[in-house]
C-alpha cells in the first residue's frame, strides 16, 4: 500500500500515454486519458493504532465512490438524480471510531462467510469446524472479527473501463475457526457508465468454505431522507429459502408466488412488509435469500430498484446464485449517520449477492467449498441511472 504524508492527500489520474509513474513508485498500466481518478486521504487510526485511509474513485461524469481501507467499507456512492444533482445513496458514519464500534456492516466487505452458518459449525472432509456464535446460536458474516473489521491493503489499478482500486487481504489458517490460509483480492471499479463493478477473487492452501459479498445499505432518495418503503423493488427470482426462528434456511426452496416475497413484477418494499407472515415475523421484515433465475454462469440480472422521488434506478447483475434482501429491520434510532441523522428501521435496504446461507450444512445448496488449486471468481455490477436517462 502506498504510504502518504498524514497531512496530505494524493490523487492518481489516468495517463494519456497509457502508463505513467505517478510519484512515490505508483505505476498505472494500460490506462488512458479520461478514465477517472483515485484520491487518497487520511481517515484516522484504528483503536490498535493502524492508519486508515479514505479513497475516492471519480469518473468523468462526476459520480464518485468513497471507501476506506478498514473493512473495505464503502462510505459513499454519489450518483445523479433525474435533475442531474449528485447525492450520496448509501448509509454510513462520519468517524472511523463509529465504524469500529457501532457498525451494522454498513458498506463492508464480508467474509470469510457472508450471511449465517447454523449452529456456528460445519463439517468439511470429516472434520468439524467450530466458529464464533455471534448471532444467537449462529455465526454471522465471518464471526467476531470478519473481513469487515480488518485493514485491507489498497492500490490503484489500471483499466480501460474506469477508475479502479484493488483491495487485498490474507486470512491466516484458523482465523475465526476457518481452515486454510485464504488470499483474497477485491477490485472496485467505477465506470463512466455510472456502474460500480465489484470483482472478487480468492485462493486457499487447504479446503475451506468461502462466501464473499458487499453489505451496502442503500436509500436511492439519498442518505438521511427517511424510509425506503416507496422504493419499487424487482427481484429476478421465482423461489426463496425460508428460514427458521433463528434465520437459518430450512433447506426448502419455496415458491414466491402468492406470498409477500414475490417481487417478480416490481412492488414497493413497504407494501407487505408489516403482514403477519411468519417469515416476516422471524426477520422483523425481509432478511431472506432469493434463488436467482439464471441461465449459464455469466452475469445475470438479480434485482432492479426504482425510487420515484429522485428518479434514481439501480440494476444489479451478478455471477452469484443468490441475493439476500434485507430491509434494515434492526436499525433502531441508536445509530447517527454522517449528516447527523438517526437511522431508523427501514431507512436503508441491502441486496447482498451471494451463495446461500448455511450452505456448508445444506448439501443440496450450491457448494461454497474452495480447494487448493482452484480460484474463486465472482462479479457483481451495480448500474445507476434515472428515469430521465
């Protein structure tokens, strides 16, 4: 990771020559003029004294994505509304200390295992692995100190499609109870088409289980503008995975037809969220994995969200088999955002592209096992536009 003077910021711009040495030994290869920039500024120190920087990817249309090295947390996504006015559409904090002590996974990279593993344990090749039970009896989002709580190495990377940064982390064998040394690389790219592309890659030296995702809370009307009940959500899924009272999938792949979980034609998020359906009672709202309708292994549409007041649209495509729709059910007014607003229940929603929850304990689900010699590769794209486009 490039080190900077704590009182200075640095901006890397794409070079018209195709490759440029941009001071302090940083090299961007294969880049071209007009492909955006990455800016780096200090964001504070962790409780154990590690310096954390804030990075801003900006494209040629003025849209930007901000993230910090701690947890790979996306702190802002600034995209235009129907009148062309830029606004931040993700929830987040102002201070690093809040991300360390209070964060409900706002904007974070999640691993080793996104979502829940039932009973905080799983069997792999005849060995039982015990994990931290940090969500009732279950393990959630990688355990007590998942990837959302580590400082990632960050470097700018070249590419014709836009401003990009590579985040890297090596998880040691046994970390949080998981077997194998896992090497993870994630690339954030902001394209000039106002797409946030997230590419994941991981390798291991022992068989292990892996489920990587990103956990941004979205509000397309703008951070701090209130609830998300009026957002029109479409999910490209005929089935979902019902859960038990601890939010672990039962193993069933249930039809969404005739249930509050049917978003195939587009429906306001709040239209049925307060029904007495037992599944909604378990989660205090939506907190469920959807089985995406897919053909092949390439990118496929997972979800579309339209916000009527701003005119903003977000379309999510992914190579993953599922998406977890979470309606911000556990936001309880105790968290204060960057602009001083209190975050309340359903002030933001998550669409976490992923493999299914508890897959290590559900042989019928798509496998999350990664073996030596294999490379996990996954891509998710968030495309932002408006109804005036």
